[in-house]
């Protein structure tokens, strides 16, 4: 079912479906096998306006909000979850900037972000700080008009290809988690280099790199928000970005079904199409129902989010304030619980659907000539990145305990 | 830079049937779309605009339904659309069509000076490849056909690489000029969300023969210098002759002999 409520969302679906079929599909197997970033696809995404879907028109964006972003990510991931990450991770890297940036910083960065001329990436994870973001060791010590950054980030999606990195650092290690801040580091800054390129199970076309900061001098104008509030912005970012991962998971599940159902209808054994066997048919029905339930949750949530996000963006533009401050004026609360629920449910659904689809189709689906094994490999990442499914459960239960405690129950 | 792209709505399939009685394409019941070569022309126009800044206008001549191809052009990045529509144009051959298009271009040029006109090298429904060069002839502007690459679009001139039968040529043309392009020139984009929305809202400027100041004695089926005598799908008859000979010179001599014998030359 399409959950589009306005023309812009409907056209986002139309555009991304056409883009996925015409441009992604012919490239996906090759780029997955080569484990290479596709410059060709990057250019196609740029020309089709995929980087500016969620950004204001002033910067050349569409003004579509979180829903359009999620819808695009679903439809692109339905065909190739790896190639879809080019616009996907650029949005992830840029959301924290967009939330916390001053009007001057928005002017500096948003035009090239929306046009896709510059790619963004998000750098939080470190060898010893994953689920526990407070344990991060990368430091940024103030020195005059600069921060001097030292440390290592790893598992960074779209590494090396991205131009700007939103790096989570500690500007005041003595304060522990309260010293955490966000800095924008530009590729090419002296001392900022790339280490190991990871070899991954899935999403292989998207390069995952280690980032190394060795006395990197970053101008203080690149600090996002105020010092020590980094974790807050990270949390807020994840609230908005996790529905995107959930949408990607829905896309992977749908794409796996798109490959599976036609095959089951044509494959004959014991003299009949195998989809007529009830054991298989009921399994497919169950998988399709779960996929649809996930989709309904994602877009119910993103539409609700947009009811705050879009007015906050508009107000920030008019009042020359940050989006973060305007969001606070509109609503004090957070989306953490529902974002976590969407990501948990959809990621688990994607993994289950992809896994079962391989089993349903049998031997052919285990072969690399058939796209299903790729869906199974790609689905796995949705259970892991932007917080594992277990971390999502922590978020949900923490929110529930708080809610019930507030009611005194 | 102001670029005018000329586009045409043609049958979507290249496998259209011919009416044996009239010798014309059977267009009814066939879905229409932008002529594929025009997609490459328009894409190149939009790419030039993105690189250099400027404005892309798009023009078509055709019946009311041809407005769709103009809206499609807006979705692909064109800024303004013009439609030439008049019963006086009906049945025009390439001479009359290019005359009308050149008059349309003159009127657009009066509104905003044109630097470059881009056409596809030919259409998939009539295959002549005349329109680009003929427009340039009517306007008296320089022309390059079968352009496969723009080497440089400068301040006062454009340098292009065009395909010839035995290689390529690099030509520099001063603005304003006309080029027609082959498919190697660009990679047409998928219509963006913004483009799709703009396409629905765009206002198409519609001009008649009188609006563009065209001489009606140069328009329409009655005034065309060419007549379609017969159109047909060629039959395979398998009567190929392979010219034998010891060397190229001998084979060439025999071929000439054969052509003379059959009164081809």
C-alpha cells in the first residue's frame, strides 16, 4: 500500500521507482561483486535530485521532510540496499549538522549538500565505542581558533568518498560524556587520512573505512551546536534517522518478495507451481503481512515527525535560528521509543523475510546469479547499524519505564 | 546561456506498422513519448545549463496532445515550453516543419536571445535527420550535425566533435548556432521529484502560424516540396550477390560493372 498523503510524496515514489528500475537494477550485481563505490550512480542520484529531498527549497532541496527521505530510501533499497546508501548516508551525516547548525553554517553547507555536489558521512563508531557511544576516545582540544583532533573512527559508511564528516569527539575529556561535541571535518584537511577498507558481508558497494585523525586542525566555525552537547544531538539525529533504516529494511523485505513470488508461481515440482503448496503459500502470506505492518509503522511515524520537523525547519529559516531550537519550542518530547520500535520491527522483518525467501526458492536462491542471497546479506546490516536491535530494545524499555514511573504506576 | 531544445512527440515503439493504403505510419492506438534522440539533446542542454548557468527553452510543433512532450521536458529540467499548433501546419514535410520551427525560434529569440539550438539527430518515426540542419539554413546560423561531444562551450563560441562517415571532426561554431546530436552525447536522467511537480504546473506558451508570423504558403501538406510516394517495410528476398575477385581492385571493377548492368549507375 502507498502511504503517500501528498503529491510530493507520491512523486517521490514515482521518481525513485523509475530510478531504481532504470539505473540501479542494471548496476547492482556488478557493483556488489566488485565491492566498489559507483560514481556513475552517484551522478544519477545527483541529477535526479535524491540528495535534497528532505532539505528546504531555499537550498535547492525539495522540502519533503523525513517521509520523502524514508520513501526514497525504501524504494531504492528495494532494488539495491548498497547503492541506496549513497544518498542514505549523506542524509545521515548531514542530519546532525542540519539540526544543530547556525543559519551561517547552513548557508555554508546546505546548497552543496542538497545538490549532491558534496557528500556527507557520519562518524561516531570507534574500535572501543559502539553501542556505548559515551566511551569514545577521539579528542578535540581547543587551540586558539582551532580544535586539534586526535583519534580513530572505524566502520564509517561512504568513507573516503564523502567530502564532509560529522565527527563525534570529546572536547573536554575530564567531563566524560558531558564533554562530547560534534565537529565537521572536511576531507583533505591535513592529518586526516583513511585507514583500512573493510570487507563486508553485505552492502558491499558502499565503502566502509577507518578514519584516522592525527593532530587535525579544524576551525572552530566547524563546531556544531555548543560544546558538550554532542550526545544530545546524536540522540536527536538517531530519532530521525532510524525510521530511515526501518524504511530501508522494508524495502529489502519487499524486494526479496518481489523476486520470490514470481519464481514460486513459475517453478513447478510434482506437476504444479510450488506456490500452490499451502506450506509455502502461507509462509509467503505471513512474510507479506509483516512487511506491510512494518511499512505502516514507518510512515505513520514519519508523517507524525514531519508535522513537527517541517514547521520547525520553516521557523528556523524565518527566525534565523537552529532547527534544534525550533523543535524544542514545538515539542519537548522525543521520538526515541517509536523510532526504536520501527527499526527493531522492520530490521527483524527484513532478516526473516530475506532468509525465508532464500529457503522458499531453494537452491537457485543460494546461487549468486539469483539476487536473493544478496538481499539476505544486505538485510543483516539493518539489524546492526544505527544501534543494534538489542540497543533498540534498551531504548524502548527505558522509555516505557519512564512513562509508567511518571504515572506513578 | 539560453539554449533552445527542439523536441517531438513520436510513437513510443520503433516497431510501428505502416498503413499499406496511405503509406503513412499508423499512429492511433500507439503510446507516444519523446523521440529518443531528443532525450539526449535535452539532457545535454540541461547539463550545459547546470555547468554554465543559463536557461533552457523547449519547443515542439504538433497537435494538442504534443503538450505532453513539453511537460515531460520540464520534468527533465527545461525551464520554459513553447508549442506551435495550427491546422495550417498539418502534413508538413521537413522543409515546412523546419520553416515553422525557425519562425518559432525567431520569436523566442526576440523574447530572449538564443545562443544555441539543440536537436536530436533524427526522429524515430521519420528518420530523415533534416530538421536540425534545415532550421540552421532558414535562420542563417552555423550548423553541426551528428555531434557526439561538446569539447568546450565558451563565451562566444562552442567547440564540438561530430561523427562523420569515416571518423570525427572538431568544429568551432560562433553563437548563435544549431547542433543536432547523437546518443553518445549524454545519459538522460530520470525525472526528479521537483521536475515532475513543476511539469504539472508549467504553463505552455501556445503559438499559431499567425503568432509566429509564418507565411502560410510555406506550410502544410499542400505547400510541401516533397511527397511521400510509398512507405513500406522492406522484404527480405535473399538475393544478395557476393562479388568475387583476386583483389580489391578487381572486385571494385566487377562491382562497377554489375551496377552499370543493372542501371544503378
